[in-house]
C-alpha cells in the first residue's frame, strides 16, 4: 500500500537535488527547513530515501505520515454543514 509521507530536513535543497527526488514535492519551510512530500510504496523505499539523505549528510528532523482525506468528511475549504434556507 502506498502512503504519502513528509520528510522534514534541515537546510535548503539545491535545484539539482530537488529534481533528483522524482515524484516528491520539495518546498522550503521557515527556519531553514525543507519539506519533502511524496509517496512511499514500502519500507525499503523509505529506508533508501533516508539512507540517501544520510550519505549526503542531510539532517532529517522528522518523518511523518500524511493522513489521507476521509471520503465522508469535508475537504479543506468545503462547507462542513449546509444551512437551511
């Protein structure tokens, strides 16, 4: 099962490194951090990604699963309840 994760690292990514992370969204965050968001198919892929960061001496701050939106709950920006007319 594919899950979406966010890996938060210290520092900024070069354009070349961001492009090498094919399938991931790389975004600068406040405080000199970078968010790497993308799909992880299985644990070996996650460990490979984290190992690559370690090889490049990129400090990983956190790895967080991104919850999938519930089919029955309103999306961000949707009205939670309708009001009668």
